[in-house]
C-alpha cells in the first residue's frame, strides 16, 4: 500500500530559534515605515511645508534602502547573517536616537538625515531576513514561509501608526484666524517647535528597544553556513550583470519598485485624503490609517492560507487587478465611499512584497543573497512614487493623484501573470 505523501515542512526545525528571532525583525522594521506616514502630516504642520516637500520624508527614507542594500549584501556574504542583521539593528537604533538632536535644533534636513540612517539599518534587515527566511527550508515552500514571516510585519505597521497618532499628533490644529492671533501674540513659533519636539519620546523608546534586541540576537546560534566562521561568500557568488540576464528576476525588481511606490504613496497621503474629503480631524484620520493597516494584516494571514490552494502568482495578479478597480472608485467618487475603497486596497496589497520577493529569488541558487539585495534596492520606488503622488495632488486633487498608484498595480499584475515565470539559472553568469 502506497504511503500518503507527507506535506513539506515549512522550515528546518533545527533552526527554530533563529527563524522566530529573524521573523520578529519583520515587526521591528515595520514601525518606522508607518511612523513616516504620521511624520509627513506632522512636519507639514510643524515646518509649514507643502505636500511635495513633506514627501521628501519617504524620499530620504527609501534612498537609504537604495544606497545601502548592496553594501549590506556584501557584509552579509562576508560575515554571515547574524553579524549583518545585528549591524542593521545598531544603525536603526542610531537613526532613532538622532531624532533627539534633530528636534532640538528644529531642522527638517536633520530629520531627513536621521531617516536615512534608520533606513540604512533596515536595508541590512530586509536584505538579510528575506533571503535567510527564503532559504531556511524547501524552495517549494519559500512563498508560504516568507508570507508567514511577513505576517508579523502588519502588526508593526499598525503599531507604528498608532504610536504616531497617540504620541506625536497633539490634536491641536489652529484655524487660520487662530494662527494669526498666535502670531500676533508671538506664540506661533513656540507652538510649532513644541509640535516638532513631540517626536522625541517615541523615537528614543524605539531606539532603546531595537538596541536591546540587537544584543539578544547577537547571542543566537545561526545555521553553520550563515556564521562568521563560514561566511556566505564561500558558497554564494555571482555578479550583478549575470542577474540582469535573468528575465523573471528583472521583472521582480521592476514589480517591487512599482509596488512599494504604490503602497507608500497610498498610505503617505491617506490622512490628507480623509481630512480633505470627509473633514475629520488629524487624530481621527490617524485612526483611519491604523484601520487600513489592520486590513493589511488580515490580508496577509488570509493570503498565506489561500496560497495552499491558489498559485501565488495568480493570487497576486488577481489582487493587483482588484486594487486597480478599488482605486478607480476612490478617484472618481471621493468621499466616504472613496475612503472605504482606498482603505480596502491594503487588504489586497498585503501579499505583494513577500510574494514578489520570493518569486524573484526562484532558482537563483548561489546568486540568492545578491539578488535579494537588488530587490530590496527596488524599494527606492517609495522615494520616487511618493513625491510624484504629492506633486500630482498639488497640480490636480488628492483623489486624482491616486491615479499614480493605480498605474503601478498594472505593472504588478503583468509580473504576476507573465513576467514571473522562472527559468533555471545554473548556466548563467
């Protein structure tokens, strides 16, 4: 009698501790990502800047990813996952700490520099954690494994938005008349500086938490191939040129660029959409942001379950087309209906980052870590697309500006249905 086929294990049980510790990083790096959405609104108020200028928050942040992802890959390959990930955590903690002097001197450019340092640390984390989780088991289960790990990312996004809403937003929004009165009394500059100082405490606490986690991770035993005494460089090689000759990988980079741009562009201006079309105060708008991030979290768990029955690329392509329809409603019917459809896009974007990542790394073999770093570099889409959304909002309207992420999802759909077909790369590069 033929024995029933046993399902493949999701990950190598021998390395349960590093798996869960690295999975926890997905929560930690989500916090500053969505604190940025609150910072955009806060800095528009405290520094009296435009939407386009406020969009530089995301530009500085994702520029850090772009500049440091490749060096992070070389550190990971030379010294192993543990040293690379701890290095990333220390940079992350340092960037958060720099918010204190930036707030004291009250310089917007200093905040942008601190955000660059934070993102530099996150580049180590996303490059290392993504490739580590992808390889810690059978290739056939890599999409499910990454989606499970990434399921801990949405709680971090929700926590980041809530922390910002509760501890950074003061809820004090003077009308034009009140602002004029405060200026006449010589109180307005002090009020703006107090608003800037509100960012200090959340970021100092986050810095301490991240530093302590780095010290704990330093004591964890990683698989031998990822340890400093047997660095990844011993068995992982390949060049960027050879990677760029792999069609499904190149399409994954493009899809990640446009997906991250769509996600960041959507969330960065959701608070402004709420205030402009439903006339709610900033704190209520912040809670709507938390609500859409909750849908993102639910979508991640639902998608991980559905992947047992539906091919990951088909599921992602269907989700991308769903978002095209939802954004079309948000653009043409701004108001409460448009807000609900805009928020709903988070459910369908939930599986895209890890699935694009896993599909792009398929069959890369010894080029996996370098490939992971390039896909992480594609996060620069958040730096390019977000100001584009802000520019479009200034030229047209906040609703019409969401045409930019709508177009991005068409690229993701193409990758899902056509561009993601992996080919063997053993004879390339």
